C-alpha cells in the first residue's frame, strides 16, 4: 500500500507503448504522485519522497493491462485517456533555444558560411532580455509538441539563473567559442561551469572544430566524468573543404577573422577530432551533432575507434542547409547510437520531434517507424546517461508521459510518427500539466 502522504494515479489508454516490450492493449500505468513534492524535475526529492524510496514521487510504479493494474492499486484516482496511445515523453537531443526568436528570419543562403554571417548579424541585435524571452518561448513550444526532456545548448549560461525553473527536464550545455580569445580558454570554461552550477543537469559544448581550439576541447575533456560533452562536427561541405583541403568559403571566413589555420589542409573534420585510433582516447560522454560529411576513410576510422559516441541528426535543419545524405544505417551498423534533435529555429520551422520523425522517414523509408521512435526516446535517454530512468515506461522509471490519438487496427508506430499536431496530455515527473505554459 502507498505510504501516508502519497497518492497513486492510474492512467489508462487504449494502448500503452512502453518501448520495453510489446505494446499493451487496454493498458494502464500506475504513478506515484506525492502531493507534497513540489521540487522541480531533476532536483533533490522532497521529504515525502525520501520517506518512500521504493516509489519516489514522480515515478512509475506499475505497468500492465488496465484490469490488473487497477486491481493491484484499488481506490486510486483513475485517468482514462480513451482512444489514445500512452508513450514515454520525447527527448530532444540537440537544440538551441537561444534562437527561437529567429524563426523565419533567415532565408536559405547560398552557403553555410553565408548563413553564419547572417545569424551573426541577427544575434548582434538581441539583448539578454531577448534571449531570456526566446528560451522561455522555446520551452513552451517544445512541451506543446510532447517533449519532456531537452538537451539545450546556450551561448549564455550566465542567464540560466535568471530563468524560472522549467517544468520539462533540461540538460544545459554551455556553448563555448574561443577563436577570438585563444588565451582565455581556462577562464572561459571555469566561468561556464560556475554559471552551470545553477542547473541540476549540465554539460559543456565546445562549438565546433573551426571555432573552438584544441586546448578548449582538451580542457572540456578534463572535467569530471559526470559532465556530458557535445559538439558540432562534420556538419557542412565547407567544413570538409576547410580542414581536408585548406580552402573554400569557410576557410577564407575563418582566416579573415584571425583564426590560426595550421590545422587545415591535412585531415577530415572527423579525422582531426578522433585522431589515431590507438592514440587519443575519446571520453564516452561525447554527443556529436550532425556528422553529415564523412569520407570512406572516415568510415574506416569509425570501424576502428573503441569509443562509440552518440550521434544526433536534425533532419529538417539538414534539409534546410542541403547537406550530404546522412548515413544513419551505416553508422548504426558500426554501433553508434543515433538520436534526433530539432536544432534551432534559425534553421527550422518548429520544435516538433514528430515533424523530425516524419522528415527522417521521408529520407530513410527503409527504417521502421518503431526504430525511428526509439531515436526520440530510448536512444537519447542513453546519450544523456539516463537509460535507467527515461525513455521507457517501466516500473522505477520517471513518470514522463504523453498521449496522442490512435485507432484500432492501424500500424501503431506508423500512426505515432505521422501525428501532426500539439499534444493535449502530458505528465512530467508525475505531474499532469497544461501544454500551454511551461513555467509555473
């Protein structure tokens, strides 16, 4: 029986897609929903939760057929979602909420370098207040589309303390660039970590090989094992030209702003990042965004590397830039964990991971909808090292759940991937929430 001060809520749906076995028809999930626990997601549990460690507030207690679950937890509140499928909340593995306010303001450019010039011009017009409003707007939109966890890169970690605590789980990554100040690398990282301490979950994001020095990458890798790392790598053809050929628009742009170009004209971006397979040891906590431009020698290198890092693909941003085809299946066969993210609204239309799934399906129709759904649930949970708490509907996991309509007899995961709308029902950490406002 539940401990005093704790309530259990039973959520029933036509189907429960647990990502932990076959979908359950007429399924139900029992949630431990402690009335006293007002702590935000990811923070220390409340006193009541500490008194009930076997079923902490906001966790899944039971999963199964509705008659069986309701019998095991008789007398508890029941929420019947009707003809809907209950799902794990979606996890956005790569996003820049700083730039939500730039939606529709940057038309497609002739080159990736031109886009960099335009976004830099747009950013120069923004104040700290604009960025705070942009991040808030992004959180609200992400939740409207069923995202319950987000990996967000911010160029302004010092603003985190000025934001109300988001009611979706957030991993804050400080985006770091030292191309204009190579002598301030240690100061840059130390300042970012000090700002990130105001967040429960955080990591470091040296921006890219062309904007972050080797020293910056090394300094980030020297942080504790609990600090996740992410970077943009092999994103564009121009990045490939810069590093492999020592030429091209990006090479010229970076040379003109005073970057030391001594690392160009020798290696592919991946080759430069990984180094010799038996040389530099990559920390397992790297989450690599994009990886669009890969040569045959890169794939030979990937076959040899011992550390299989995580890879995030952003299908609609990828289409916006017209990058080379993303080699998802080839990377997957080599053992890399593939996730999906929305990137920023400076190169996308919305923060909907359902739209990302549809875009991915159009480019890779041979991959099943269920495998694609794993890229926004199970796979990113692993990338964030939350494989034992997020991404599945399983007893002991966090009660981050969403529901979308489904019809009997349809291809369930095909219908999930095809969902095109806002999510009406969502619970984060066991709390059912309105999708109209992210902040309480």
